[in-house]
């Protein structure tokens, strides 16, 4: 079994987890929680990533939870946090989980040094001690314990608000930590929105993030049947909040590419993701493009924005038989193709 560098470091420290009731959280992409079941009393996983949740849910020996917040009751006495790439997301996870499980909960933190895991000791200070126990494979491993009382967790206090003005529309965007363009408006999305034609029928905003593209599309085309999808529960919760605060309505779906979607759609619209964690990752977007014909109505359109260095036109042509570049800047291109 091939594990990430972070999991390989955890594997050197299995004594921390012997006979413990462990909750694994954070930036995790491998099946290492299965390895932990060999030494721990029980293992559960909480993830904000729908794809990882689907993967781990297949294993009956692990209890898997998915969402923006862990609301289920879970019997745990140890948290194993894989440090996320966004420090604000680590802060969010710590505040939420320690408010739920409280003092005397032990925690192990692991992460790649380039992810900023070295700030863990400072970030954990309000809760109690955190000490580095191992450093290998460019990763660090810490152990600590929550010794102090923890303030109640209020999800609403973690949203960041910012205004946007684009495509003749003024809106307020609300986003949680770890969500794309958290607290700022992406220039690629702006170009896409300035380029979009009038929309009708059933429209999908794929990889919706905080709901910027979807909210503008719904405001400017109020009669569309709009769905917003994302692999991240934090994104889905952010998009819901963006729509609520702007008095808009849509359907929100947590999914891994098309896994939880039905279609067919008249438009597939996206500023597609190409990062996962610290690594460049294209597979989700490649699958989104390759499977598009199965989710588009006849004459339906795929419209995406992408960094100009990404080689998407050949993929779009292979999938739909055509690809037009309908707008460009020195950084972004807008590609459109019709079924």
C-alpha cells in the first residue's frame, strides 16, 4: 500500500494510537485510517471532501462523517489532524472539533513542512501544549492535549463577506476557510461572467466554490433551473450562505465530478479546479470534460474558464468534437463547445 509522506510519518508513531478511539480529519487522500484500525480501539474519519468520504464509506470498520461541521455524536478521545494547506482551515477545524470534544482530548498533528504545519504549535497554544515528536520526509509530527476550556463553536462566525460588482450585478459573497477565492474575487471567474451569453433551461455551476458564478448567473437569468456542485462541504455551505444572503434560490449538491448529479443540462458552466491540497491536480476537470456529452442535452453547451497554460482545448474537442476560444486575457481563456 502506498501512503503519502505524512501518513508514512504517522506510521512511525503508532504507539500514540494504541487502544485509542481516533478521529482522523484534515487534508487526507490515502487509506491510512485502515492501517490505524490495526492498533486503535476504533477509527472514525471526518472529512469535508465528498470524494474521500465516498472512498472511506466503503470500509465497514471505519465510521465516516462528511460535512462542513461534525454534528453527529462520536465517541473519540484522540484527534489525528492532517494539516490543510490553508492555515485558516486548520484554525477552523481545531475550533470546531475541540469545542465538540472538549478538554482532555488528545491530538496528533501531521503535515508537510511546506503546508505551514510548523505554525501548529502557535495555533494550538490557546488550547494547551503541543510538542514536536518527529520530523521526516519533509513532514512534522506533533502531539498535544486540550487542557483549557474551549469557546462554543458558531459556524456563522466563520464566514467572510466581500462585495462583488460584475456583469452588471452587485452581490455579497460569503465564504468559509479553505474555499477557493476565500474573501476575494477570482479574475478568471470575472472574465467568465463578463463573457457568458443569456442562459435558459437547466444550468450546472460545476466546482461552485462560494457560489460567485452561480449567484451572478441566477441574478441575471432568474428563470434558469440552477444547480451548484462541489466536492467540498465547506464550498457547498458557503454557496448556500451566499444565496441566502442575496435572496436567491438554487439546488446544492456535494459530489465527486458527476457522481451525485443526474442531468441532463442545457449548460455546464465552470471555473474548474486544478489544485488538490498542495499538488497540481487535473483529473476531476478531465473527467468533467470527458463525460460532458452524457450530461448535456442536444445543443447543450460547455463553457469554462481556464489558465491559458492549461491544455484543455484538445480534451474538449475529443469529448464534444469542437472547441471555440471566445475570450482571452494574458492569463485566462474562455472555452465553449456545443454538443
